[in-house]
């Protein structure tokens, strides 16, 4: 239930806000019944870092309610049909 509630929040609030702030795409991927991951793509590192500014309280609230780890990197390539 908690995973579904998080997914609904990400879909209706978090991801649309990231898109407005410059994200190219946001994905929520189910790994199993209790685990998921989100993948947010930005055009460059500066924009990726800038979306955190002014959203500290939202991020703190999300961390308090859900255990997560942040990984940063860049796309080597991307292929989609």
C-alpha cells in the first residue's frame, strides 16, 4: 500500500514539478512488491542539481516516509522502440 501511495504522489505531484523545473523524463519502476526505483533524466548536471534548490522540505518529508538511496551518473546511451 505504501508503495502504491508513493507512486501516486510521484505521478501527480513530484514528477510534474521536476518536469517543470527542467527534467527531460521521470520514471517509476517496480522492482518487487515493496521496492521500486525512480529514474529522473536531466539535460545536464547543473539542471539536475538546481531542482533540489528550494525543495529541501519536500525532500526531507519524502526521506522521512520512505527509505531511498540516490545515485548520480550520466547516460552512456539510450535506446527505445
